[in-house]
């Protein structure tokens, strides 16, 4: 048995496994990433507003 057959077998196994998982998951992973990204954006914007308000009320800060 040559190493080519071993690597082709490994490649076929990985190829079939990845597409089997993709067919079962579908676009759920993509939608999850989008929702998580928007959640993180609004979380960050909320804290940024808090820090901006705190900076506006503190006249002794370095700018």
C-alpha cells in the first residue's frame, strides 16, 4: 500500500465528514454568528456610551 492511498483515504473521510456536518447544520451556524455579532455590537455600544457620559462629567481628565 502506498502513501498516496492512505492520504486519499484520509482526504475522502474528512471530505465526507465535513459535508455530512454541513448538511445537518445548514445555515444555523451563519445565523448564530450574525446574531452573536449584533449582540456584541450593542453590548459594546452600551458600554461606550457609559464611558463617554462618565468622561463628559469629569472635567479633570486628560484628553
